[in-house]
């Protein structure tokens, strides 16, 4: 009875691990292969998937220099508190 008991436990553990691996593999195949193929076949609109890159090439104009010069920046404490 001892030998049969440990064999049953071992087979159960192995079956559980194997099931876990198979379900994980099925999930990966579903997410990476089947769903994208289905979406590509069914969707008829504009495809905007992929990597988007944003590029800013702004030129500094005379008007922007005047605007930036007129902005006030508080670089000093106005009241000069001294708490020491």
C-alpha cells in the first residue's frame, strides 16, 4: 500500500505540473499568434498599431525669445527671512 500511495501522489503532482505548462503554452499561442491573426482578418479599418515616434523640431523665433524674456522667475527670497 505504501508503494501505491507514493506512486499516486507522484503521478498527481506530475499531472498538475504538466497541465500548468500546457495551459501556459496555450495561453501564449492564443495571445501571440491566434488573436493577432483573427484581428488582422476581421478588422477592415485603419491600422495604427505599432511603435509611434514623436519628433519635435521647433525653431526658436524672435517672438518666443521676447515671451521667454518677459516671464518672471523668482530666484531670490523676496522677504529675506533669517531664522537663525
